[in-house]
């Protein structure tokens, strides 16, 4: 067997290696999108449901359009450590532990070879409530590589205090429930990632501080993409149910990018105001600040640039918003692409 001299083949190898490195850089990204589902069914509450047919269309679109569906842990830990993600990275998550996740979503995701994460409220499973999975089914999914995360024991409104509780007692009770749910998941599945999906997406600075002390990552339910500068105590996710399950609108969300934005004031999403103002600071990115637009209930919010050079923008809505939770959404088109930067501001009114 004859070999060509190394001097003749090395340049070709070097060119190939450099090409692959450049290709990898071109396909790298600093943004990720986390999707949120609950029921995959047609006979469950519309506000938290997507039909199996629509869910299949979501998965097929992701596959056909070169999205990289990756494990949630890979997405979060890569961004925390400053490592880049593959281009158009998406992570799929489910909350609560409903039986349709096992019977409908799990087989579909296996067929597409897509990883996903499941955030469990352990109480309903321990109590064998109707329409929830059992621990054997959870273990089957865990053994297949599904990440099992924490959704507390009884899916509480974490901001609600029992009668007579002071702040210390309230936080201590939340801490006990959080750690007990984590211990149950570890005992039943062997997993403990210290990821909490806030029930109803509700939190405040005190709850975030508790998570930080316990070395947990927090996931919320307000929409938006995530990046290396995101708040890892309240990561946004795109809820895709009811009217938001529509693929025509979901397509844009799948491809969104994360603003590098700070909320200067107020610091808490909890408010007694029905039309609260907020001041945001947008760091430079691959977009034009003049194209930032902010909305609530699909209507524009009045915007004032407090300091355009520093990217400081104030939103001061002129209408009142109803309900316990609502959000303001800011977007801007990326230069030279069809993708959008997306950030939402969460509000919670306990009254």
C-alpha cells in the first residue's frame, strides 16, 4: 500500500478543517427560543391546549425549516457559560404533567427525535389525579432522555400569602415546597436539575432571590427569546395554546432573537396600577433603535426616549389593563433578515 507524502495532503486537510470551522461559526448563534405547551388535546381547556394536529404541524415546520431543536439544559447551560448555540435553536417544554403529554406529545416528539423538558407538579401525580400521568409513565419518559423539572407540589400562586403570614414565613413555606418537590423528582426519576417553572409564570424579586440562594434557574411564561444576558431567574418562554397555537403566528416566534435589555424601573412585575409605566434600557444590537415598537393587547404603547444615546426608553400606556396578568411586548426587525428581536414585560396585579 502506497501513501502520498504528508506535504501533498496536509494543505487539503487544512483547507477542509478551516472550512468546517468557518461553517460552524456561520451557523452559530447567541440566541435561543423556549416553547411552552400544556395539554396536547382537543377536550381540555382551550387556554392551555393545542390539538395533536396543530402540535404535529409545529414539529413538522421546525424540521422542514432547519430549526435546531435541542435539549433545554444544553440551551441554558451554554448561554450561562457564554458558549454559542446552533443557529435557530429551539427548546420544547411542557408544564404540569398532564396525561396527554405522555399519550400524544411523547410519541410525536420521539418520532421527530426532538428532545424536550417536562415540569411537574408532584402533588397531582402522587395523588393519582385524573388527567395526570403516573410515576411509571414519568420514569419511562425520564429514561428516554426527557428532562424532568420542578413545578412545585400543588401548583400554587407563589405570590399569595396565607392569612397572618409575614414575608419570612411566606418565603420559608415556598422554600419547603420547592425543595420537597425537587426531592420527590430526584427520588422517582434520579434527576435533579434545579430548574423551576413558576406556576402561572408568577414571581417577584423576593422569590427570585430565594431561587438564587438555592442555585435554581427560573423559567417564566412571558414571551421572548433568551440570550447570554438574559435573567436566568426568570427566563421567558413562548406559550403556544389557544389562538397562539396558530402556526402562522408561531412561525415568527420560533425564529425570534433576544434583545440585551435591562428593566431600570420598576424592578418588580407586581403592581397595583392598571396602566403601569416602565423604563427599559436597550443595549446596541443588530437592529435599528428607531424600529423598536411596543404593544399591549395588539395596540401601540406610547414611547418616549429618555436618553436615546444610552438606549433608555420609557413606556407610558394611556389605557388600563384588566385581569391578573398582562404584558407589554417590544419588537424590532433584525437588519438584513426576516427575524425579529422580541422582549416582553410581565405585570401581575394581585387584586
